[in-house]
C-alpha cells in the first residue's frame, strides 16, 4: 500500500514537471512560425528530437518494442509527434498563443476519455464532475475573451486536442510496459522516415532570413516539447493514472499565459487569476476521485 501511494505521488510530480515544460510549447511555436513555415517546423522539430531519440536508445541499449506494440506506437507518433504539432502550428497562423492556450483546457477531458477507452481506467463519478467544471471554467474564459478569434484557428485547435488526447492515453498505456522515455523515443524514430524528408523538402530558401527568435522557438519545441517533456509526462500518466494526472493539464493554460505575457508581451486578462483558482480546486478534486487502472499497479516498465 505504501509503495502504491509513493508511486502515485511520484506520478503526480512527474506529471506536473511535464505540464510546466509543455506550457512553453505554444508560445515557442508562436515565435517559431513567425519566421518558419508551420509544415517545416513540424518536420524539423520531430527530426531533431528523433535524432536525439536514436542516440538515447543506442546509448542506453533500450530493448526493441515487440510487434504488438508497433501499432500503438504509430498511434502515439500520429497523435503527439505529427498531429498536435502540425495542427497547432497551423492554428497559430490564425490565432495568437494566448487564445490557443485556452483550448488546452479541453485536453484533460479528452485524455481522461481516451484513458477510459484505451487504458481501462474507471474514475469515480465525482471525478467527471470536477473534470467537467475545470474544463468549463477554461472554456468560459476562452469564450469571454476570444469570441472574435478565427473559426479556422479554433477548429484546428480542437482537432489538435482530440489527436493529442489519444496520443497521451496510448503512450501512457505503453509506458507501463516500455517506460516513458522509451515510448516517446520509439515514436519519434517511427516518424523519422516521414518527418526528415518533409523538413528537408520544406526548408527555407535562405536560412539567413530566419530571425534568432524563430530558431530559439524551434530549439525549445524540439528538445523540451518533443522529448524531455514526454519523459516526465508519460511516466506521470503511467504511475498516477491517465485520467487523474491528466487533469494537471488544466493548469497548463495559465502557466502558458504567464509565458506569453513575459516572452511575447501578449495581454493577460485580470480574470485569469479567478479562473486559475477555480481550476486548481478542480484539479485537487479530480486527484481525490481519480482512479488507477489495475495495469498501472501491477506492471513495471521493461529495462
């Protein structure tokens, strides 16, 4: 029992670390697409992270995934390596990062739903109440301050949330067997045959015209958003439960807002403080009533 509690606490701490890292993704992407094509950015970030993934797998002599794990790894790759980065990069051509970030408030619900469908988790009914209230608070905040946003940008963000939720849940399920860092590394490797040629084909005609800010944005999303963040995030979901730990994503918009204000000098409405307080309370409630899948307690990652 003590070991189970320690694992759950470790899962929530790892999940929080992942959320903090991911909070910089949309502001960094926003900076990057000001100087780089969204399609090139998607291919380049996956290619850079994939090369680092190959290096990690080789240095640490990770076991190859079994044949039955290849299909789920493809789903992870399509969701978090290709789908979410591409859709958000395209969306940020139509909306600013502060507006796009609020859609992340829907990600915990999407992750929890896929955690039930794919991870076999069964949260208590009260969990859904807290999760729904937290998401509703974020969405209401978005509607109040973003009604004049682009419908195209919003549709792209909604699609990004769906594919990302699936990729999170599938990756967490695999992490119970493979380990968190192995899952994202293998997903990146699987994506390389497509993403590397895409990045080469869509490279800028002249790199001299690309500003330093865009390169810093590419560096962040390649190293932190595409690799390091997932090491913590998938471990957190696997140990603490997909549905429960996934609720930490409710905090991501507000961490992102602060970064958007500090880095991009975008306006942050004062009402954000009140909504943040509501969201924190909902995360605490969701943590209380979330449940672990039996597999999360019984299985351990392979070496």
